[in-house]
């Protein structure tokens, strides 16, 4: 199963009754394992979580810690970009060169790197004087 197929399958399980915008994310960790997540909304809207955050949580729960590749898919006119918070979450576990493939359910695709998604990322090095 490709990352795109895994993201497509988990997207179907998204809980998005408020936005009606289902998102699926699949990531491969550096061990080669695939971890998936979907968005999970809440009636208290800010409590909802993004698909990418779910996939990262699944990766950590499974014992992996580094991301090799990411794929995100949604039914949107253009490939869906991760929100700002998810860019920072991905950057916590991925190198700057890691590929993030943004997909639409009708076959559009845009490949970006973590560096392109989050230029000027905040890292632990910025806290070196703390
Ligand atoms: N969403 C994601 O899960 N990932 C993204 O990359 C963009 C947005 C979700 C959050 C919310 O449940 C819905 O899409 C609408 O914002």
C-alpha cells in the first residue's frame, strides 16, 4: 500500500461533522513503518485535532520517532497544505529535506519539503542560552 492509499483509506474514518472536511494523513517513519491519522473534530471547535497530528501521535505511540515521508489528502480544489501548527509538529520529527506530498482526492498533487513548508522554523537550538 502506498502512502497515498493509506492516507485515502484513513480519511474515510475522519470525524468531521462540523467542517465536513475530511482529511487523511499517512507518514512513513525511518523504520519503514506507516502510521496514519485523520482529523477528529469536537463540538468545542478548538479541541479538534488535525489528521497530521493524529498520524504523528500514532507514530510516537508505536515507538518510532523520525519521519521519512508524509502524505496528506483531502477533497479540496487544490492540494491541501498542513496548517501552521501541523507544520511545526512535522518539523519536530522530520529533517528539513523530508518530502510532504499534498494531494486532492481527484488526483492533484504537490510535493514540498519540510523546509519549504516552514521556513525559519523554531528549533531547540534557539533555546541554547536558556
Ligand atoms: N485539517 C487537517 O486535518 N489537516 C490539514 O492539513 C488542514 C485542516 C482539518 C482540521 C479541521 O477538522 C478541518 O480540516 C477543517 O479545518
